[in-house]
C-alpha cells in the first residue's frame, strides 16, 4: 500500500511537502532527513497513535526548536507499524546486569538511545550494567551516548567497531587497511556542570574529515595517511580512488592496539561480528555498528558525594596548570567540542561546494524541491 507523507508547519518560505512512499522505511528516512537538513521541530503530531510511537522510536529527540511539524500518514497497516516498533526493542540476551540488544539493522541513533535507556535503568537497579549493542546501522557520534548516561548521573565507557564496508585503517606497522576508525568513549558526570567526555576515533583522523579534504581538494596534514604501497601521503584521494591507501592509527602502537581491542570487544564479545572478510562489502557504503558499553552508578561504589567532590577537585587541579606558550587555557575532555558547537551555532557551519552538491543530490532523492533546500540551508 502506498504511504503518503505530508509535512506541515514548516518555516516561512518552505511549502508543505507531499511525498508518496511504498514503504514505512522510506517515509521514516524522509522524516529523519528533513530533520537533519535543519527544519525546526518542536513536537510531532500524527493522526495515528501507533505511528506516533513508531516515529518517536526512529527519530532523534533533540530537535527542540520552535515551529511545529505535523506529520500525516495514510495507507500504512497497524501490523507494519508494530513490527517496526518491535524491531528496535529486541533484547537478545537478558542476564539482569548484562544484556545484549539486537538492533535488527535498524536506525542506529534510535537503537543506541533505547539500548542506553535500558542500560541506565539496569545500572540504577544493579549498580552496573554491561550492554552489548549489535547489528545497528550507523549510531553516529559515540559521545552522544556517553552524554546520555552522564545526564542520568552514570559513568560510562564505550567501545565501538564497524563493518559492512571496506577497511579504512591500517594496523600499526601495516601497509594494508584491516579495520575502520573504531571509536572509543568515556563520559563522567559533574554535578551542575557539563560532563567530562573523552570521545575519539582510534585512527589518526576521522574518515569524515578525510572526505571533507577530498571534496575540497586540499591535502591532509603529514602523518595521517599512507598510499597503497604503505608510503606516507597527504592525498585524501587514497581513500576513494583505487589503488586504495589507508588512515594510520593514532598514537602508533597504542592507538593501533586500542583499535584492535575495540573490534574484539564490540564485535566478538557482543556477538555482532568483527570487521573481517566475512563482513566486508567492498563496494558498499553500508555501516553496521556494534558497541560494548559499561554503565556504572557512582553511588554503588564510593558514593555520589565522594565521587562528585573528587571529580571537581581533580578537574580544577588539572585546569590550574599554566598554559604552554601559545595556548590560551588548559581544557578538559569535552570542552573543545562544546566550544566548537557554540561557534557553529552562532556562526554557521562552513560547507564546501562539493559537499553541498552531494546534499542537494540526497535531497532530490527524498523529493525535496531544489528551490527549498538552499533556503533551508540559509
């Protein structure tokens, strides 16, 4: 049955969009793409309560801006909606304080949120919860999930691997790529303040930054990439044009070792599978994430009062160090990213011509009008 999606309450100058889709998934992707393109949303109202639950399960929840977006769906069966809801809520193994959530190859940023919700609830009950999230599509920035745990007062640490597309990162000493950018994250809450968030790829540079440099036709800094022969190169094209090169791991053997641990813990331990010839799709852009998370309630260990006091004492001590010449101040993990976010919110996000054209092509695929997209982008 064809599904029709209508968007109302859009910003001035953006007309209502009427889009027919043969599947629920296509409609959901359009909703998500619309949000990610910057159309403000305060809440979502649907004529069908079951569809409301399904969309809330799929769409990110942090688009708390002013105009209201109304979504009206027709022609979708209740059974299909319920199937989609169940797909993002499956707990494959439940041992109380140790659980495995199967993402069902669903929308990763929703599946990950639900997995963290469950983990936080269990950690409050048991003092700790180990969450294995497997088989989720791209879960995005891992720091977001650490921040979710920190907002609930939990300490958390996360190991992530990726499979479904070609290898991007060479192991330490290797001339061939053997895994991807395998992120690691730890988040520590602070009473009345923003949390400490250490969130990084185990590669010298995130793959997205290589793509930006490739689109802008600018060289990378030395020491980040190697070509297909294992020689140092500054050409970002080695990731996109055969014969392929690779990104190097950060920190030599230390980062290379941590990348291997991320794949073993997130891929092998959770049952989500490692990045290997069994899971690599050479000509695919598919991204499957697995994540091992350990969520800890500080109250169950030294107690919240002691924990909060020690965190503030230590961070104050660290930041009191005299800055090196040319350094404005000593920053704690997470502070540079928050400063960048504030700057981008205030001054906008620079986008090169090639990347913008790629966004326009995606917009056309979801049937957004050519004249509307530049207006949305400012």
